C-alpha cells in the first residue's frame, strides 16, 4: 500500500538516532523465559545517524552502538553503550563526520578522499556484527579494523590488529569458524588487486591461505564454508580499483553492476588454501551465504539471492525513512557446483523471501541441515516478520511465519536448548520495534513452532541493526569458537 508522500515509513522510529546510553536495567518480562536460557545476546546497530549538521547516507553508515541482553534464572537485564571507535570519538569531538563510511564521505579535499577508505585512517565504525577473532570478542564492519570490546561491560578495548603481513583494507563482517580457526578474507585494491583468504587460530596465529588476483574486485558481504572448503562467490557488482582512489564518491558508489560477467564461484581447500574448483554461474547478487554442503558429486552453496545489486540502493536512509515501500528480502537459493566443473544450477529453495538468515551454526554449518530462520517481508513496507523455512518441504509451502501488526522484528538468533538433539529445539531471540509504543522489546519464540514464549520490554527504541550472536555455553556458537 502506498503512503502519502509526506508520511514517513511506519517503522521509521527504528531509524531515528538514540544518543542516550543505558546502564544495566532489569526488563519486565511477559511470559516465562526458559529456565535453561543462560548467557548474553550481543548485538550491534547504527544508533547515531547524524553528527552536528551532517547526516550519514546509508543504513550501513550510522555510528555503532552495542546492545547486551543478559539471561539468567528466568530474568533478563539490558545494557547499551556506544562503541568508542575512532570514528565515533573523532566525530563526536569534532561535531562532524570525520571517517568515510560505506556510502558516506566526510567533506574533505581530493587528497583526503584518496585516503578515505583505503588507508589506515579508514573507518572502525564496526556496525555490522559481533563475532570472535582469535581470543577477541569484536564488533565488525567491512574494513580490516574489528573493534574489541568487553562482552560484560561493553567497554571498548581497541582495535583487533591483524599482522602487518596481512594485506587488504576491505573485509567481511561475517568470518567463519570451525573447531580450529576463524576464517576471513581481505581485499587489497591497486594495480594488482587481490582477495587474501586468512585463517586465524584460537591462539591468534594468522596464516594467509590463499591470494587470488582479481582485476575488478567484487563487492562481497560474506562467503561460504563447507566441511572442507571455503567458497568465494564473486557477484558481478565490481569496481575498477582506480576509481576508489580517484572518483571522489563514497566507497560503494564506485561499484558497477555488470551482469555480462556472471557470478564466479571459487572453492578453496580450508587447510591448504589450494584452489579446488572454479565455476561460472548466472549473474546474481547476495549479502548472505546461508550454508554450504559437500555432496559426493557436487558442492551445494545456499545463499539469499537478488537479481541485481539494487537492494543496496534501497537501503539508503532517505529511502528507508520515506514514503515508498522498501523491499529488503531476497530468495533462498541453492547453487549446485558439479565436482570436476561444469554448469552451475540455481534452484529456489522456498517461495517465501528472507533476509538476515540464521541456521544452527555450531552443529550444522558445512553439514547437511534442514532449517533456516530469518526475517521475512509479508507486507509491502519493510522487514516485518520472522520466518522459518523447512528445506525438506515443498518450496510453495515450506515456511512458517511470525508476524504481528505494528511490530518490526530484527534478525532472529537461535539458541539451542542444551543437550537437545533436534536442530530446531530451542528459542529464537529477536529485537522487535513496537512502532506504536515507540519502544523495542526482546521477543523469545519457540524455534520450532514460532510461538511466542516471552517478551521483555526495553526502556527505549533499539534501532534497526543487522547481526548479533549469543554468548552462553560453548555449544552456542561463534562467540565461543
Ligand atoms: Co550481514
């Protein structure tokens, strides 16, 4: 449904700056929290969308604030603090935007622009996700500057330094983990650009697994990992590296959609970094890989696909807050990469669109799996629901949906019930904006049925963000890897 041009979006309160920090407060709970639920949900989200007279342009740009929901004995407490990144400190001190972000450049001279995102002055505004690298709990954005923080106090501890031999300035906010290491990549731009794929073991020892030269680097938000492979999907949204230095426009605006290139998938051996396969697929775009599984005759790569990269434009703040609906979901698809090469097939896994996908990562990442959770968009406006997709079901009918009028939920994080066998035995934790009450609440759903178990009302609006993780028992996943 079209709104009047003067109306702001019905969920626009989720894109309003929230400058006030919150010390530990107990949240009123409606319903009964599972007595086994013990640990903390850590999330990060943009929470300052302007500094002085200047505004950030894009959802990915606002200054990062950490949110912590701590569960114990059927109770939940909440704390929230800004990440004291250099980007935050310098901007708030100067009263203007100082560091270049994904789609925002500070006003600066041409010389300054050259340095903007590619040099050590690049942003550490780690607004995208919370994860672990080596021994550090970090907030991440897509630069080589993860920011360490204390998961209890949310105190900022400083940059997680990669070794100086690690080349590259742009990275992913979605590292992978297995029992041994974290895996990530960095991209170096120049006359000789390259993807540098890295492993960081739990003692913090780094190895460059592979260096893949590339003429026109692709914009990639995440990558795939199966039991033995790392998989890079290069979508045909690419940049001439020189443009990054010379164009004078913000980072992402230098990228061009060129469908004639198709999508290139490269599989690397996780141990040695050796290239074990390279495939061409039809042109598509994705932010999120969901999972990857090795079969006898093929490698299956599941991701949330778009026909092109225009979704990035849809997520400019002016559009998100405006009167036109924003479609922010893609299609869950499976790319089947034949062992030994050959044509890639792309198959839709569900008719229900999804974004911010989650799986039972600790037990099923890289392995056969059945369930995908995420946000859906049942109405026209924006992400408005939580969905659970059954990969064993008929794509026409394989989704279950939680939705409530006036509620705008964020990424649902799965917490498995300790000792449980079933992949969907546990709860989903999602921060939901109640637009009418102008507050957020933490929603606890049964991960199997999507029925509400409890909700805990936050004392404020928690702005819309992207990703979080649960820090509980060692079985809970990436933060413990
Ligand atoms: Co993401």
